[in-house]
C-alpha cells in the first residue's frame, strides 16, 4: 500500500495536465471574485461531507440566505450553527428544512417553506445521493432501484419546483460522479442512475437556455458513501466542491454551461483551451468512442 499511486483513480478522468486535490486560490470561497452577495441558495444532501463544505463555502462568500435540507435533523442543525458562525454577512438567513427528496409532497413542502421565508431561490445545488454496493442479482429489485429514487427522482423534483419559481433565470448544479465514465462491478444502480442524472442536466440546459446548468464532479472523498476499496485514493478536499459551486455561478463560467466540471481540473488551463473544449464537446459525455456521421466511422483498415 505504501507504493500505490494515490492518484490512480483520478488520472483516468483528468481533462487537464494540472490536477487539483487541495483548495487553490481560484476556488477559495474568500476570493472576492466568488462573492455570493445578495444570492439565495438551496443545498440538498447537507448531512454529507460535500454538502457541509458547500454550505460553509456559500456562507464565507457572503450569501444572503441559505436553505439546508437533508434527512438528519440533528446534523442539519449542527451545520446551520457552523454556517452562521463563519458567515461573512451577520444578517445571513439560515433555514433548516428536513425533507425526503423522493417524496413529491415533502419536496413541495420544502419549496413552500423557501418561498415563505426567503422568496426566490437563485441557486440550487443538488448534492443528495446514495450508492448501493452489490452485484445485480444479490439484492431485491426494490433495493437496487433506490439509487434511482434518490439520484434521479430527487433531482428531478428539485428541478421541477425550482423552475416553477425561477422566472426563467437561476443556476442549478447537479453533484455527479466520475463513475458515469466507468462500469465498476457492484455499482450498477449507482452508475446507471448517475448517468441518468447527467442526462437530466443536459435536457434542462436545452429546454431552458436562460437557466445555468452544470454537473459538478466532486472527486474522491472520505465520506460515508465512499466504498472501502476506494478509501486509499480518497484525498480530495470537500471545499474544492464548495468553491467550484461558487465559481460556476460567476460570469467567468458562462461558457461551461450545460457541461461537466471536475474539481480536479485546472480552470485556467481549461480557459486556455476554451475554443477546443466548446467545439469538440470536451466537457460533455460521449455517446460512443467513434466518429459518427455520414459514411460511418473512418476505419483504420
């Protein structure tokens, strides 16, 4: 174990030559360019490590209101206390509203509370997720399907109610995973549901051109969801996700809309290759590893 490459599970998904696994200035929430002044944000999955970091990042950046949701009320209250403590704006409004994101009634109640206490929500960060770890035949179908309930139905319900109050503007960030580019054993429901989630992001982007949409890849972190096999490689700072959610809400990220952005990728290097990334869809999911079109793929032989 002492000789393993701790980046071995990061390299296969690395778009840029430079790789980031610790917070750097461009994504530091205290960076004035990432100011959240006047913005209201709703964050799901705050009970997890990434969700907590995202909430803290928005507090540091000066958001005017943050709505925290998840299933564990005690954890939500702990996060709320920490967020209030470190807030840049003393008058920040912190709302705690537990919700079951697989329940339409529960999500509707969440948005009714948001409208009552905050008004319009500018940004939604959909971080809530779950991951089964077993072979396809090992558990009951209902247990396998649970990943779709949380990872697809949940974000869909959040999109639905976000759009109803958005008045055509706002930002919706899906927290995804690099696992959409793999077919790891024991992760069939997780991989498939996260691919579906990313496709939901792409359709949201195409249907609502004035809504800013992104899929954020948070890297590999030591969280309750991290499979035991991956722990030796889980070295990414959760605050990278916090900073990146702020960055994606700035004009500087406008050209990345409708695409995937990993915390490990170097933003300035991507900007240097912006034209190629846009032209070739380098930050999009590929349909097939082939050149499709009239005449078919140009075979090597």
